[in-house]
């Protein structure tokens, strides 16, 4: 069972890195990584205000990416380095899942506002 949690922690950390990379591309090159922000049926070329969408979504990607990366790292530390106190680990898990749900609603809101 510990291997399953380690794989999940790696996936969370990887998702966090991917989101932070999407943020980097957005801020430096102006590229929108659609796979993390919207469903495949949304055509980026039909956006009403692409610059407004970038401003809207950038901080949300950063928050989600940081939360996923930190939660994944915390889980890996818990598994391989030193046990993290249960209260801290549970609080981090709850906070991450709250941010995950918030991010999902915000990306949907962004599509509704800008398409």
C-alpha cells in the first residue's frame, strides 16, 4: 500500500511541476497550455479576450502548481525521509484538495467568461 501512496505523491509532485511549467510558459512566452486549463473541445482561437484570460488564469495556475508540488513533496518526505506529524499531513491533504476543487471551478469559470 505504501508503494501506491508513493506513486500518488510522485503524480501530485509531477502535476505541480507541470502546472508551474505552464505558468512559466504563460508568463515568459505567452503560451497557454490548454491540457491543464480546459477541455479539448475548447478552441483557443475563439477566445474573446486572450490577454484578459491570461491575466485571469495566471495566478490560479501558480497557486495550484505550488500546492500540488508541495503536497507531493510532503508525501514523499513522509514516505522516505521522516514521518510527518499526522495533523500536518492531514491539513496539507485537505488544503491541497480544497485548492484542487477551487482550481477546477476557476478554470471552468475562465472558459465561461472568455469564450
